[in-house]
C-alpha cells in the first residue's frame, strides 16, 4: 500500500487491518507501536550506555527505568515550581558520562522577584543499597530576569559535537520583549561552558549582549539538536500559527516578537518573515500549528529511509512529525496521528523511535516504542 495513503487512514482502520497485533502493541502508520511503561506527566528522557533510561516527571521526580519498563527507581527528587508549564524538564548525559557519570538537567524554580528556568547537573552513583542515586547536584545557570507567570520556560539542552560546550534554551516567558533585550537571557539560545559559564567567543558579547547569548528573538524553544554535519536545529512554538524549525546560526536575530508567521491570540497581526527584514526566517513553519514538543535527529538503522531527518513530537496536534533535512535546508515530511499529545521523541540504542506522551484523561503519560511495521 502507498505509504502516504496508509498514513492518512483512520487509526482504527489501520489497527484492524491485517493480522491482529500482539498484546501491548498496535500500529500507527508505518510503525508497530509498543506500550512500554506509564508515568505521571513525563517531560523528557535519555538513554544510558547500558540501555536503561532516565525519565523526568513534571512534579520533580527523575526515574531510572529498565529498557523493558518493568523496573524503575527514583534517583532524584528536585524541588520545582510545577505550576502551568513548569516542570522538571530536560535530561541529557554529559559527553564524558562513561567516566564522569554526570547528568545535566533543567527545571523551573521560583526565586526572589519571580520564576525562571535553571540548568543543573549531578552524578549518577551507586547508592550502597543495590540501586543508584543522583548526587552532587548543583545549579549551574539561571536565566534572567526572573518574572511572574508559568509559561515558556523552554529548558532544552544540547552539547556541541566536540563536547566542549553546552547549548541551552531559555524561553521569553510569555513576556515578548525580553527576546529582543540584549541584557536578558530570556528568548535566547545560550552557549555555555560545561560548568554553566558564558562560553568564550560568543558572537554578541562585544555588542553589549549578555555574554551567554548565541542567538536571540526566540519565543518558546522546546527542541534543540545537532545533526551529523554539526548544524544546530531548533524548534519553537509560535503564537496563533507560525510554529517554527530554525537553523541556529551565531549572532542571528530570529525575529520574535517583531516578526512571526503567526498572529497574536487576540487576532492582532504580527508582520510575517520577509526577505530583507533583518530577521532570520524559519526553514519550516506550520499554520495551523503542530505545537512542537521534543526534537530528535535520526541516525539509526531501523528506519534507513529517514536517516538524517528530524522528528518532532506534536502536542495539540497529537502527532509525530518528520522534517526532511538536506544540509542547511529543511522541508516538511510526514505527520502521523498518535492519538495523544507527544512531549518527547528519542532514538533508542537499536534505532527504534521512543515517544513520551504528555499525559491526559486516561493515562499519566505512556512510554511508547516505535519499530518498523512488518
């Protein structure tokens, strides 16, 4: 059957066609979908070298989970401000995890004058009782200024391909103008040392910007990843329309809130991106929106036809979205309905695609494994 036609079929029709799936599995588009575990509003995940996973939950728990999902242990409980979009958010292993055992993570926290996103790290060590725990936890960086409100924290983490620097996203906290404020770190992609300090040679420091800033003019940056050629890709939620995938270049202004291919929620117009406006335009954008969650660039063997492409979780769209990457260009690919809000997309050690649902009425948020449909 033509794959585009298959992807367009109603889910129930796909699931009922052909042989009945094994218990705990069903099909969605070209995938066999296996339910591995259920969590309480999960936000992000990452794989350890031995195949186990670290999973973060909104209220502040970080869990160490076996690959089959049957065993789990809470390795840390972080004090977070989880109101609204607040959470224990991203979790990523340090480039030298095999020797340092360091784990980097982000969360939302209240402080004097408001709330903000925090970058932190710890070490995953044996706990002396047959399990493991995350200790030596230290906050490395706090986005500024702290402001009131519960939205647009962002908090995604990506390490440079050489492992020397850490890129971190700080949303504009639904305050609009900080994205263009050179002194604020809100609405920015930041480049830091592994200790959370401003990285040397950041492109805008000499122009009076906060020394951490790599790019600016962003809204709510919920995905960040390097491709195999070293290009840095980012996706962010637009307002009413205008969700974006951007190629992040040093020192560039991506326009928010002065330019967007969406509009304000009250209907007021925002000038669209246009040539010569001084702003870096998105490579791909959506209207109506997909509400992008996590971002992963695929490099595995199970889906060789999509190697090098980006995969995005869709929240309001309840979808898995593929974007074809070709060098520094991007085009829309497939959009597969998943029947639930997708918060996170990760690649497993064997090349399977793993998803975390955002939670809802009937589930706290399932962990799904996608493999090729036979």
